[in-house]
C-alpha cells in the first residue's frame, strides 16, 4: 500500500500548450451533473474550447450509467474521445480488452511521474503503460455537521465516536435527525463503512483489511469496533434513506434538518454552490477523530481510435492536468489537485483539511482503488442489506464482510 505524500507547492511547473488553432472536437462522457460538478467540468470544457478545441458534452446521470454508456460505445465501434472512470481497478477490464489508448507520450512529455503522487501513477499504470488521465483527487470520508443543529443542543464537532453518538442522542431528543445517510446507490453505504473503518483502524489496520489476510483481520478485536459502530449507525438515521440521492441528503445538513453527514469532498463544492461557506455554516472534519483521509479520484480513460492518440485526446490530457485548470477545477468541485504546483492557499476549511492530510502523509487509498469492481459491488450490496435490517448485529457485520473478502 502506498500513501499519498504530495506537497502542494505554489510554483507552477508547466503551462498550457496549444496544439493547433483548428477546432478538434472532443466528445466526453461523464457523470458530473450536480451544480458544483457542472461548474467544475465547465472549467475543463471552457479551457479546451479556449485552445481551439470543441468540447462536446455527454453528461449521463449516475456513475454506473455513464460508465455503461461509454463502454457500450467503445465495444460498439463508436467511442468518445474520453470517458470518466474512477481511479484504480475501474479500468482493468478495459485495458485487458485492449480498447484503451496508452497515454505514455503525454505522461512522459509533461513529466507526470515528477508532478503526481506515486500512488496515483501506480493506479493508472498497467504493465508499464499509462492508461488514464488523472483529473482530481477526492477525500471520501469527511464528516459534515450543521452548525445550527449542533448549537441548538449545545454541542461541538465530536472528536470520538462516543461523542458522536452522545451528540446524536441530544439531536434526536431535540427533534433533529442525528445522521443523514444517502441511499440511492449501494456505494454510499460502502462509503460510510470505509469512513468508519479508517477512523477506527488507521493506516496500519487499513493495510490489513485491504491485504491478503483481510478476512482474518475482520475477525480480530481490532476490527470489532468498526462492526459495532456500523450496527449502531442506522438507528440514528431517518426512515427516508432508501432511494435518497447524496445531494438531496446534503441538503438535510444545509437546512438543519439533520446533524451529521458522511460524504466525499464533492459535497464541499455543493455546499459552496448553495451559498454556504464550508467550515462556517457547515462544519467539517476528516472523520470524528481526524483519522487518515480516504482518497479516491477520477480519470479520463481514452479509447483507442486508430494508431496512437488523436490530437483532441492529447489536447484534453494537457488541459486537464495543467496548473491553471487544476486550480480552477478543484476550487469549483471542492476536490484536491492531482499534481504539484497548484496554489491551495485559497481553499476553504474543509478542502484545506483534506489537502493537509495528504501533505502530511495521513491518507490511504480508497477501497475503490484497492478492490476490483466485483468485490466493491458485492461489499456495497451486502452493506446495504445489513443497513436496512434493523436486527443486524456487530457479529453479522463481521461475518458478512469477512465472507465478501474471502469470496471475491
């Protein structure tokens, strides 16, 4: 397991390169459809257009639907210039099927290995070749809280899980939902789980969980508090979890309907887009105990369209990873840059906390990167089943999670 240790410097190391004056159309499939996400992808689109390209936007709501649409076009012989995928194992099958173009020429020319964390380069490299353009990094385990809700019960941001649940009891007594959980996709239950996991077991335990002896680790006393917290959390949520989207769940914090919410950095952008200041009206921290930041990310996968990369693909790769675009894009999205040289001094308190965790080496690579899509799917599905089962115990969590790690 490698940890991110990227020092965010303030000196730009590369500049945008215009590849030609004539329009090079780039049809790009992605799933960024919320307000903040649309603003973020608009940064890349405008920069691409500004260098003589023509961005053709193909937004598809939902990551699973967007990936399926992109893959269908690739295997059908009508691939887009680029499609959004998650950093890590998401592209393994595409690489194995030889439908992606290697990006070695851009990665070498722009010195990606020197300006990007080794863990990020490892996540996009297969058999010595680069197969993804890193777009952004995201901390996935921020604990958000409504300042108004906490002030109503005389509470502060909890620094332990015991304090979290004690505050949750006060919120419930005051008629406020203690914990808001998104539930329209299985991945949100897994996201909550990995937030709890990181906060309890730390980097060493994370290595154990994601390593070859994961099933055995799950059955140890070191993992036991994770299972106990997961078994307890559903009783602090409301009955409207099933089918609720993450951005709708986020609104519950903004309007003071709920006290706490665990979500990735994309919620930071949405908070800002709604007119709030992350770290002020909405409080935040990396879990309740400032444990390791769980880092995920997104890439552009570029389908093979003949011999080598097209001019449009090269231009899009250069634009996306430029200092200027990384600065504006991450500011809009509430995410973290994939490269050095980006000034992060203007980050809000929430984004700054994530950047500090990475700079200090207090981070782990998310389960989305460590596990295959099949294992991720099975884990998310089982965690959802456990969540909706009001009788699920810590023992149920232990045996179910160990079983997934053993069978996938």
